[in-house]
C-alpha cells in the first residue's frame, strides 16, 4: 500500500527567476558590507585629508626625549639579575646578612644595609662586589658596632653603582 500524504498547504517550487534574484541580492549584500567594513571610519581618515606636513614643533623637545630615554633605560635594566648576583656574593649567612636594599633607578645605585660577624668581613665585601660584572663601584659608607647582637655585631652600609646594561 502506498502511504497517504496529507498536506493542506503544499509548497510551490520556487521559480528559476526567483532563485537568481535571491542569489544576486545575497551577493550584492556581501559586496556592500565588505566594502563598508574595509573603508576607514571618518575619525581615522581625518588626518589623511590634510595635505600639510608635520612641522618640527610637533616633535618632542630635547628634555622630553631624554626623559623617555632614561625611562627606557630604567625599564630595561636587569634589576633581578643584579640583586641575585649581590645576594650570591654574600653567600655565607653566618658571616654576612643583608638587611635592606634600596634602589635609585634613575642613577642605577643600590644602597645596601647589612650585618657582619666582624669588621674584616664588612670591609672585604666591597672588593667581592666590585668583581661582579653588574657592579661598577662599591663603597663602604659606614660601620657600626652593635653590642646587643652577639652573632652579627657589626652593622654596615654600602653604596653600589651598577654598570649600564649592554
């Protein structure tokens, strides 16, 4: 037996002309939207319409250029490598302990405060630090005896001038 198809609103097949019209309208819609997407918006194109050249007054001044260069140098300086090298130079915790490190990034200077077992250990530290490639100069600023600390009785302060990065 043949199945009975009950359809109260049968679909009429689309005519060939209607199919061509729908395809053309779709293609035209794609071309128009892609052209609108590729054109620059007026806010971006506003500088393109002027034919004037930029005048030297729009260039940064010498002070501004130097400030930008200094900021880039500070950001590119390997601070973590320098601190790790200094910490490795003070490798014996029984002889020397670093208490604080403060940085002056503009001048590439580190001020180090620490405690040492003896005056000789504190005075030998700048020579060890000068041997590091990241340290340009090391100066012992002060030494002070601390009677209340029997294990590390000498408190010292150093100033390290770091060498410029390559």
